[in-house]
């Protein structure tokens, strides 16, 4: 039975839940959806929802879109359906969705050790929780009904609105349902070893990849280390007036506490040979600096070499007065890269240099340089790569294209009205 809208004269009392529903009823429904999600999450013990993969997520996407179109054509005059495409419903859905997105940013997710209350309510794994799932369904239902109502029947002035909202709907659906097909795998490669076509997920599951990668060479460019004055008893760092650590380089001078410190010599690659520190290109070398430190209050002078050390050699410190120790910090990586040989199933071979933020695209996979053996620093023979495959990415790009097209269209018709 259809429920006809009832008009209420201005200034008269409007009973709750009388159609058309307004903001108060809309926010009550949003809050009820949130509470329902939390209740289901608590009853199920706060377990992560398992994402759905192909082809079932495709079936769900088409079924959901078809259901929205079916409801609009057959029940659009019903009050509840009208409410789903109303401004109050849209505002309440946006508010609820935004709340969970904000919590997603503020609350650490997927931690090994988390509070029981956060796990039971789904706040420790929001993206795979019942509250987030129900919120997405509510938001996408409202967004879909609003979009369909403005495009059917078709009117030229609604084209921009449809492109923007349809593009957003596609992006959100693809992001939600496509999570089951997204794969992020780590690939560990060692120099002078056979190539690997095995990737490992965070859960430890092994996957065979449609290509083989072999590490030819791993290389790191490092910044100069920095000078640091440390209290040997407390381990507390002491800095100069600008609260930064000075960079070690020949001729550098700095003041830390009551010490005037000067680097009189600097060796970017050094090693101890025959009890003498000397420049060397040998594997395992490390930065070293000759320091002259003068205490302003007592004019005490301390001189000597300090070094960062490496995986083959312990670092060298310079002891000053009152338990103060002058050290060189571990050099920070300026850039690291891997020269790898990539071979696909068709035996096509290519040699490329993989750097951070410069990925390799092969067989639908993006390969990123992500890590190395930090205990060995620039002498690491291990390169850690990440392989990412997202078959829903073209769908997301199509949604972005619709958003951009809608923006251009609105800009164009806006200029035409001037």
C-alpha cells in the first residue's frame, strides 16, 4: 500500500515518524544502523569479515545496482523510497560514513595487541567490521537512489549531477567489493641466487607469480652521518641551540653544550687495517671522522677518530668528560635501488633498475622497491620488493573519469550561463 505524503502547516506539531521523514528520523536510522553493526560484531566475537573474491563480488555489484533500479521503477512513489533519495537521508548517510572514516584514521588498525573493547566493537579493524559494512550498504543505497532519481527521466541539466554521483558510486563499490581480489605480496631476492616467482602475503600464504625476478645488484646511496653527543649513563642525546644534529664533513664546526667540536678529517669509506684506520673500498667499509673537541670552561682538548662501524666492525666512540660520548649516527639512505632481471611466462626478459616510487609494471602487477637488510645497510645483498595486483583498478579509474567528466560538464554549462 502506498503511503501518501502529508503536508504539515507551518507552526503546527509534527508527530515523529510521520512521512515525509526529516532529519531527526534520518539520524535515528543512521544511529540504529551503527548500533546494529556493533551488536552483530560483538555477538560474532569481533572477527574480521572475509572479503569476497571474483566472480561473486561481480554478481553482488550487478545485483545491487539492478535492485536499486528495480525499486525506483516499481516503488518510487512509496514514502520510504522517496525518503531514501531525500536530502535528510543523504546527510545522515554521509555523517555516519564520515564518522567511521575519521575513526579509521585516529584508531590504530590491525594491531597484534589491542584492547578487547576495540576488537569486540570492530573499531580495531573497521574496514572489515559489521558496522562499516552496514554503513557502506546504507550510504551506497542512498547515493544510488539519489543518482537514479535525477537521471530518470533523462534531462540534460542533470547530466553533470549524474556523472559525479555515478562516478562516486562506482569508486566506492569497486573499493569495497574489490578488496577480496587485491593482493599485496612480498618478494625477497638475494644477490647471486636464482630468481624467484614466489610472493608471500602478510598472512604467510605463498602465491606463484606469472613472472620471475632475479636480483643482479642492490645499491644504496647514503647521506653523511651526523655527530651526536650522548650521556653514557642515561643514553640521552644532547644537541646544539638549533636542536639538530650536525652533519659530519671535513671542516664542519659545531657547539654542543660547552664543547666546541670540529671535524678535521673525514673518510666516507674507511676500514681498520693493521690497527690503522685508512681509506678503503673493501666490502664492509664505513664512514669515519677525526674529531677535535675543546671544552670552553676548562679548555680540555680531546682528539681522535670516531666511526659508524658496519656489520663487520664495531663503531668507534670518543670519550669526553663527565660521561659524555661523541658518536657518529647510522647514515640515512638517500636512495636505494635494485637492478633486476624480469622474465615472464613467455620467456621475455628485461633488465631494469627498480627504485622507490618508480615501480615496474609486468603482467598486470606493480612491483615496488620497499626494503632491504637494514642490519647490513649499504652492504645489504637482500632486496625486499612488494608485488601489488588489483584487477578492480580499471573500474576505479572509470569512476574517476566520470567524476572528472561531470566536473568539466558543470564548468562548461556554468560558463554558458554567464
